[in-house]
């Protein structure tokens, strides 16, 4: 092999494929060594070195240098094939490094194919894929269009790499904010938390290092111009921008806006926040199909439970009565459990035994027995609730059939009785089904430009301009 040809080949790959020269030299050395072993035997000790300056090849066999004629007998065609393979691997490794450094960052490309399922996106030096599961629900992608997304996953597949993009991750919202809001890059304001249900709604908690700068007004922009640009990229997804606080009792009410919160009760032992609202604010706090409280929970990192004061009192009474039925739990212990936020058998079944021992003064063996009993009673309560739901559906079906037949309503099967004192098995916000898409007004679109010195002129810093529009729609 001509030394000058080797140097030209290395330089060409470096410029055209953006592969480090050292990687190419190493690939050629490995290829020549493989070819030499095939020539002289797989068990022989052969070392091949390539001079980086002049391209000359030096080789040793069992410690003895090989002459030029011996090196020349190394199968040139075999070496060429191995070199091609090694160079492809080097190119793949170079792309792997490049795109793994971009995980979580926005990239832009041209859609190649979009047939309703997986879309391919040409990023220039690689063809990425945008799976249907990573596309925003309801959006329509077309071949030839430019699309932006974050790099979600990079993995090797043979001699090629597979780059997976996403438009549904919270990072995508954050990167769009960073592109539209220079103050984020300047670190005047910061995004502290994001929760998102793609295509429907996002909540973004922001803070400012300067007390004279309102982070919400900065994000919304004049007449909502900045937030509007982000929403357009997200296919009209509604965005609530709320003020961040290290104090959960401040952050949680902010996260649940536009609902007005009366009181927040924190149950630190189980990470639950009981939020009390007035009756007329209950549906607003929960949101359509539980969306508002679900996003608020993700934003704050607390399991938020919304209820009125009367509902809380009723649930406390039911929990105390239910816990007191368990052998070994006195009314005083039941009251102590309720004060720590344990309101159901399910809660009691996952309590930390050491904490329960410390709280109750009971023996570890008795605590284990109580926890097992609570788990069993929780399953029974859940089964009773499921039977009740089934019985109710059966009654409704019989009534519909009777009405369709034009006869008197038949006697419905009697519903199974449930224990009145048993604490209810709780349904968390995560179990609520995803909401249906709805047309919503842009947050802060018609808000006048805010003044940094006048927080009241920001178009409701705590998302009044955004969340109210969402709930009216």
C-alpha cells in the first residue's frame, strides 16, 4: 500500500466524514494486523504500526521486524475490506459521540416520510426517527416540512446509529422557552420545574434572581408574544406560567391556579398535601378530568388531594372509626395517624414500620400484624367498591332495556352493603384518564406590556391571564 495514498485517504475521511485522524490510523493498523494474522496464522504475535507523518508501515512477527517484501505479501484485498469495516465503525462512533452530547437539546431537520406513524427526519449527517408516541397528539406532519424536536435516545445498530427524537418531553418545552427568552440564557430568570401533558397543557414554574424582574411577565412577553411563539410550536398547547417558591405552602396554591386555595396541609411522612378549597372552587382546582391537580402534583412533587373542609372532616371521622376497628389501634393512635395524613387502609398498609413503632409505642411484631390487617381490609374495601360500581352499571343497563321495551322498570339486583366506617380507598390524580383536546385561548395574548416595578401590571403574575382563559374554554 502506497504511504502517500494512505495519508490522502486519512485526510479525506477526516474532512468529509468529520472523523478524527487518529481513529482512522488506528482502524487501518487494526485492519492490517488482522490481514497479517490471516497470512501468518491467527496464533502468531504480529504488531503493525503506521507512521502518522509519512504513512509508512512497520510490522514485527514474534518480535522480529518484517521486511518490506514480507509486509507487501499481506493480503491487500483483505486489508482493504477490513479497513472499510473499521472506518464505518469509526464513523458510527463519531456520530454516536456527536449526538449523545445533544441528548435533551433541540435539533432541526426536514421530514422525509410521514405516513401517520413513524416520521423520518433528515438531520444532515444522519436520518433520525420521530415515533408516533413522541409526536404531539393531534399534530399533522408532512414530508418536506421543517420540524424541531429534542434528541431523546441514541443507540448503535450495526454500523449505523439510531437517533430517536421527541416532541412530547418536558425538555422540549424548556428548550423552546430558552430559544424565545434571552433572560433564561443570561440566568436572570430560571425554569425550576415543568409538568406536561403533550398537546393539552403544561405548567412551568419560574423564578428570578432579581427582585425587580417579574419572571412571569418576562416569559409571557408583550401582549403574550413570547408565550404565543412557544404555543405555536406546540400545536396550540396551553401553557401556565407560575411563580416558583421553595415553600410548598406557597408553591402548591400557585400551581393550582386559577383556583383559589384556602389552606394547604402538608403530610411530610407520606409526601401528601391536602388542599382545602371552597365548594365553588372544587371543580376548578381539580380541572377537566383531573388535569389541573395532576399537573400541579407533578410540578410540585407532592401528592395533592383536593377537598372541601366538610369533606376533610368527614374523611377524618371515617378514618378514625375505620382504624379503631383494627385490633391494637386505640382511638388515640388512630387520631395520631390521621394527624400525619394517613386517611385510608391503603395509606396504613405502606407506613414505615419504624415510624409506626415510634408513633404508637407498639412492638414491631404488633405493628407488622396491623399493617398486614390494613392491607387485607384495603383489598376488601376496594373489592366492595368495585362490586358497587358493577351493581350500579347493571341497574342502569336494566333500566335502559326496560325503557327501550316500554315496560315498567324491573326489580334491580340489590347492591352489596359496604362498611360505612371503612376509610375509602383513595384514587390518586395519576389514575385519572388523559383529557380530551380542547380549543383554548393563548395565555397572556392581549395582556399589556408589564412594568417591572409594578407587579400588578404583569397580567396576573400567577397565571391569571393564562389559567382563567383555559378554564373558560
